[in-house]
């Protein structure tokens, strides 16, 4: 048994295995991008509902490969804190607008993992930087999936938000739209800039979050009010004593993390309609979120020192679909690709050998670049600019 554990650990840390995952992931993504492009131009103009239903499964098939890496490959755990009656009645059964803290490299993936459990992973949308839409395959997947791509110029973005939210609210199945009002991931440098701004504007001083930007939220609220029934307030934290950092690299190397996810369902009609009051509401929400994060960092518990009503947790169980989907794509993509690469490597011809090495290097670089995109150190300077 001990030797099996050692062999499994070596397997999960193998560069060859990681390369095989990259080949399967990026090749399958590009194949799905190709299908999406055909449907986007050939089907969407005539039947947008059918296009969106098919695109749901294409998106799910791509996203769930990363869910597989977290749940099945790394064996990560997720403790969820939700009111049970609301979970059974509403979750996965309605459009939702998500507000989440942006503190970790894999906060988005933990969100995907939860959404897979309630059956909305294929319809997960988010606000994203416009430049991402040009990056294959993830950016193309998001572009065809009608994500809200912003230019970080409010005068331009307010029209984009109006158009995209109007389209997303027309989806035939539940859509969950994620917004991170902090605008960028938390770092000490950005936090200092955020505190300076908050002092200048007489806003609440947050210890564990950046001051939320309210214009995107209040503008969105104007357009989804009456169409999206609930805001889902999400607070994410990881075991404070864990020696494994919550990063994509950890998951790729098979090192599990333990996420704690608190989710509160807030009916949209309880949020003030006045723009200034809605902005104040968001600031007050982040004050509570900050207290919860402080409590968790001090005690390992969201509720002990925050004053928030205690909820009992339950552990999310992985669904078999992400495993089957990933194994299926591995067979479809790796069988011909490895046969081709091995043939080139052992052809005895320098040109063919060089082509094989170039292809392998390209996949390896794509893998590293994709991991690098999620790193906090590679985040935007958005949080350090004057707001």
C-alpha cells in the first residue's frame, strides 16, 4: 500500500503526465472552439435558444476538465455553508448574480466546482478583461459563451453591461453571473492603495478586501432588476494552517486544498433602487464580508467573531461527470496525438524530430502561460490606480 501511494505521488508530479493533461485540455478546447464558431455563425442568427443550449454542453465539457483536476486528481475538499431550505428550493433553479471576494488564485475554480454540483457550470458567466477574449481556447470559449468583456473605461463599459446583461437574462436555463467588485486580486500593495482611497472618500476601511468599485454593480443592478431574482453573496477561504497554497500548480501536482464556501441568497428587491444607496449597500456588504474573513483567519470559523448567523456546513461530493468527460477527451485527443508525436520522435529524421519537439514545447508553454494567468503576481494594476 505504501509503495502504491509513493507511485501515485510520483505519477501526479510527473512532467510527462502534466504534458498529457495539457495536450488533452488545449486540443479538446480548440476542437470545441471550432464547433462553437460554426454554431455562432451558422445557428445563432436563426435559433439563439438552441445555440445557447448546445453551447452549455460545450462549455461544461471544457470547464469540467479543470473541476476534475481539483476534485478527482488533487482530491480537494469543499465545505459549504448555506441555508438548507434555500439550497433545496433555489440553488441551480434561477438566474443568479454572484458577488465574491477576489483573494486567491483559484477562487474562480472553487466557484466552478460548486456550480458543477448544482448543475449550472455550463452557464457560468463573468465580467472579464476584454483582452482575454483573444486568448485561445479559454478566451474564445468565453467569447462564444457571451461573457461580459469590459474595457475598464466606464463610459464604454456601461453600454456593454446593458447589452450583455439583457442577453444573459434571456437564457432559457439558469445563468450565474460572477462579479468581483474589488476589480483585481488582493495584494498588500493594492490593499494599501485601496486604504488610501477609502480614507480620501470616507469609506469603510477593510482589512482583508479591497474597497469595492460600485459603478459596475449599480449599473448592472439597473438592468437585471426584475430579471435576475437573487444576488448570491459568496465568501471563500481556505484552511489557514494548510501547508499547501491554493494555486493551480498545487492542484496540477495532485496536492489537495480545503475550501470553505459561505453563500448567502439575497433577494434583489431588498437592495435599494437609488444608485447612491445601492452603492452604500455594497460597501456595507463588504464590511460584513471583512468581518467574516477576519473571524476565519483568527479562528478557522466564519461565524465566531463576525456576528453572522451560524450555518452548519456540509461537504460537497464530486460528481462522476467531470471524471468521465476528462477521461473521454483524453482518449479522443491523446490517442492520435501521442501516436503522431512518437512517430515523429523515432522517425530517425532530424526535421521530424524537431517538429515533435516544437509541438511538445508549444503545449508546455501553453500550460505554463495558463497557470501564470491565474497567479496573483500576474494580476492587473487596476487596484493600484486612482479610482
